[in-house]
C-alpha cells in the first residue's frame, strides 16, 4: 500500500467520522423544521416518519395569533442586549484590573470569581427569588437584567483577563509617556486591540440571556416574559400540545442568534483562542 493510498484512506475515515458527527448535530434542526411544516395527524403516526408526506405552512401563520410574540421578542432583545452591555462594562474594568494591577489577594479573588460559575443555577434559585422579591423587581426587565448580568460577569472577566495579559505592556508604557491616563489607555489602545475578545464576550452574554429558561420562568409572569417562556406558555398546555406551532416559532426565533453568531464567527473564535498561549 503506497503512502498516497494511506493518506486517502485516512482522509476518507476522517471525513466520514466528521460528517457523521455533523449530521447528528444537525438532525434535531432537521426534525424541528420538518415537524413545523407537517399536519398534526402525521406527528402521531407510529412509527414516525422523518420527512413529511404533506406540507403545510399553517403553523407559521397561526403562531402570531396564539400569543403576543412581538412583545416577547422585544423583551428578549432588550434584556439580552442590556445584559451584554452592562456585563461588558463591568467585566472590562475588572479584567483590566486583574491583568495590570498588582495587589494582595488578586489571584485568590480571580479564582473565587471563576469558581462562582461552578455553582448550579438551581442551587441559588430560592435565595435569589427572595432577594428579587424584596427589591420589588419580580416580573420586571430590570430584575432579569440584574440576574443575567450577575451570571455573565464572572466568565466574561476570566476570558478578558487572559486576553489583556497577552497584550504587551510596552504599548501602555509608551502611551503613558505620551500623556495618556489609565482611562484613555483603556479606551484608545487596549479595547481596539481586544476587539475580538470583546465581541466574543458580548456574544456570550447575549446568547446566555436569550436562551435561558429556568430563571425567566420563575421570575417573570407577563410584563417581562421572554421568548423561551412564551413558547412554553403558548403551545404546551395540560391537555393540548401544539408541537407544529411550537417548532415553527422555535425555528423563527432561533434565527436572530444564529445570524449574530454567523456574522461574528471570525471574531468569536479569535476572541476565545487569543490569550490562551503566552509568547
């Protein structure tokens, strides 16, 4: 067996394994899309069929009459965007302080910030509910933004800290010699150089808020209801489950985060990998 043949066999095996995994990852989306365009009678068939025998788009029309999804959509956009902006503001300042300032207990404090991500959200659900209720922020946009910001800041701080440490300090020293203060240094030099990491962190914070269900289900009722909870309330009932409309709405409202990720994919990947290796 020649070397070229061995390389072709390895390539065929690699593409085959990779294609299989990609198909398994895409299979749920295929099932959601196919179910959203088939009549309800086909959903209860035994055995189930993968491809619909008849296609109908009634579900995409009827979902807008089932619930005020336009309001749910704007609630999700406002809460997610606000969370991303506020989390970035705090995480940038905290990460820069950990990366550049030397003070006692800095490493321990950073580890505590990272370790806070290890706690499951359900473990703090009841005490957090009591705090939000005492503050009068139940079923409000401010309450949900406060909760999601608290969850996003630790990971964002850790990620930006690694990126800031990879930026040479000589650039900052040269800028300070030219008369820049710390704020101007951060705004004019560090942030432009750290743009990929900032985009990655902002995307993470946005998607965290957009996809979250448990806390939105517990802390909202009507005014601040988001898309995940709205889908459950509109289409999953005690006696009737409208799976075709549920999948149609899920497909529609998954398009904004997909579009954001695809458009910012280059910055997202670069921001996650940058700062991982010291030079």
